[in-house]
């Protein structure tokens, strides 16, 4: 993000929504479905939300999770770029410690060349998976090594994106291609444009770092709701104006599901909670069918987890979801709401975003 984009967002008419609405996609694979079907749903969802005026569409990086088909955000984003025209596309996020900074610079330079001016590079420092899978990704048994080195990795990635290593640096003769070394067009336009960096987080570490660097910040309210307001406060308190932003800009990821029938929304949220329960207890699988959830015998401790998890999902009819999102915006002051709708079937996910767009009077296709 650059300051011009932030100003444009704040001045853009967006119906009755209290802030721009965006999409976070985990490419959910439901029981009885396939990754191919989930990816087709993602294309349909990107096209739908683009036509309804959603601002950006991000894909998250997760590994070794059968119910999440988004292990390769750059590949999916390239596919989505070929099927959309205007909506911003990005990673929500790429887990920087899992990758060499040069590789990320090359991937996102390529995406920017494919979809000029539409690419966001959101970065996280968590592995996006369990420890064993992270070790396999990183070829290292030291899980915390990458997370502890995150500021250094970020600085290295930034220099590759800007082609700005100083003379005498070991990487001074290395260039991320596509990138700035390729120069400008006869009209003076750099090709490709430098994709903006966002920092993602679910605690205070990335909030503070984003503030100190003057970068836009995305907080994972959808799985760390108790930390949302403290993290946003910390980001705003530590923010230093930069060439990227003159004032803080923070979005929050929100789990939201709107349905025509309130009962169906409750069924889907319990499926979300069971899916997370299985993940937290080392039993990841395909996103469960709500019918199977209804027959599942929850222990008292599991019921407590379900109640806690579903309490942070904005769900119900379109009007109920709108009221919940309005309240959340009022409490957090977020500059943007990024919605992630988990449901067993792709058509329910599409319908959820359509209902929310209708509730806020967003433009029709």
C-alpha cells in the first residue's frame, strides 16, 4: 500500500459499509468435495466480489491441512489474476520464514507484471502449519529460527524488491526479476511496479514492527480476537510516518457467515468450530459436513471450546451480520474489514458474500 491508495480507499463510496470490505480465502475443501472444486469456487468468488465492489482478495498460506487448499498463494493468485480485472489480489499471507526472500521477491514481481498495480504482499512470521511440517518446509529442525530472524528477513526481502543492496554487499549483484533493474518504459513508468508490503499478525510483535516501519498492518481477529484491540492500539501508538504511509492503516480479518436461514448459519459455525478443534488436537481433516457435526458427541471441554470459538464468528442473516460487523468496526476502528466465510459447500460461501454485499448496498454486477 502507498499513501495514495489509502487516501483513495477512505474517499471511495462503498454503500453503507462502515469501512471497505475485502476477502480472505483459505480455499476451503469440504468433506465429499475436492481441491479442484474448491479452487473453482475461489475463481467464482473472486469474480463475484470484484463485481460487487469488494476492495481486495487475499489468499492465505497453510500446509498439511486437508481442508485448506491454499498451500501455494502465488500460484493461486496468478490463476485469479487471469480471471479478474480490477480487484486487488494478495497474500494473507506468505509466511516469510518458510521461504528465501529472493524467491518471494521473484514470485511477487512476476505477479505484479501479470496484474500491474493490483498485487499486495502480505507477510507473516508463523509457519502456517505444525512444527514437523515447518521443519520439512525450511529444511531445519529449529522452528523458532525463522521467526526470530523475521526483521532481518523482511529487510532482505525489501532490498530485493527495491533492488537496493549497497555496493559491496554479497547480494549487490543479484537482481529479483521481474524487478526495478529492468528500468522504466519510455513514458517513465517503472516495470513492474513494486508490490506493497503488509505485515500480518495475531499478537503485538508484528503490530509494533509494522508501526515502527510505517507499514500497513493486518490483524487476525478471526483467530485471536482477545488480542485485537491491544494490537491495534500498539500499532497506532508506535506508528512512524514513512514513504509508504503518512498515518496508520489497519485491517482486521473477520470470520463471517451470512445465510438466508439463521439456523443454517449456526450449523456452519459449529462446523467451523469442530474443524478448528480437530486441527488444535492434531487431527486435521476436510471441512466437516454440518450433518456429521450434529451427530458428533462433544465432551464438556469440547463444548466449551465450540462456544468460545463461535462467539467470535459474525453469523446469522444478512441483517444480523451487518449489525455484527458494524459493531466490530465501532469497537476496533479498523480501516478495513477483511471477511473470511467458511462453509461446507462452495455455494454457501458465495451466497454469504452476496448477502453481505446486499445488506450494505454495494454495487450490483
